[in-house]
């Protein structure tokens, strides 16, 4: 038992380095803020807010919880012939932190909004690529940033094209980005694995719902 104090110290260091974030888990169908119970994230996850804004009807919704860090700061704007939708993901990496929820603003870049020549729509935030998703009835067009294109399409050159610059200078974005950090923990928080799947389902479902045509 002579080595017990040393073992305790080693375990304490490992636990500290491998700290799993505690994040608020909630959803709001009428705004960007919400409160809810705490959720313990798995290793390499961050506290994430997924925010959606529908300009035509001034509707908003949001989801907060644990999510993969690689989704942080991805954003896109969709045009499906029926409705526009802005969606963006923001993160923070401290216990019980609240990711920023600023709206995206137009940045002076354009993407096709349909297959009609000359029909364009404004991109927002740091969106600098245009994408086109074929559908059974109509195509879905949109703007996305580099992070979105890489995450959802994998190959920007094939699926995301450069935007078209307008004649006006793009205004600055109002979105606040958290400092990028890399989690180096080696500790796996096994108890949290059963708790993050609803977020992943929401995130994947969000993309599927937004690109579908009702």
C-alpha cells in the first residue's frame, strides 16, 4: 500500500485531464435560447447549439446538447423553392457554457436559388460556396461555408462551387466565434454514450428535413 498515494495522484491527474464536459440539453421551437437538464458529454465532444432561422415567416428554433467538435462553426443557407432556411452550429468548451447565438447576416456573396438564370440569393456569415442537391420534384440550392461542404459532401470541388461576388463590399459578420481548441483527453466517459445519440439524430435529421420538399 506504500504506492497508494502515488496512485491516487496519478488518477487525479488523469481525471482532471480527461474531464468530460457537462452541457445543457434542451430544445426550443420558438427561439435560440433554452434551459434544461445537464448532460455529460463523451470524450472529444463540445457543448453545441444548432440554430435554425426561417426568414420568410420569421421563425426560429434551436437545440442544445453535446455534439462532435468537427461540426462546430459549420453553417448553410438553403433555398428549396418553397422556403429559405439558415442553419448554423456554434460551440463552447467549458462546463455549462452557452454557445453564442448571433444571427447570420448577408455577406455580399450570391448563389443560385433555382435553375432559372439570374435567380440568385444572398449568402450569409462566412458562407463562400454554392451547392445543389438534386431532388425527386425539385432541386435544393444553397450556400455553405468550407466546414459545411467538407462535413456533408466530403469533396468541395465536386459538390460546392465558388460563390458569385456582388458589386458591393460584403458587410462583416456578427457571429462570434469561440477560440478553437483541441481536446487531448484520453479518458472515455462511457456513462455518457447513451445520452448523446438524440443530438446526432437531430443533427442528421435537421439536414434531411431542410433539404426535403414538402
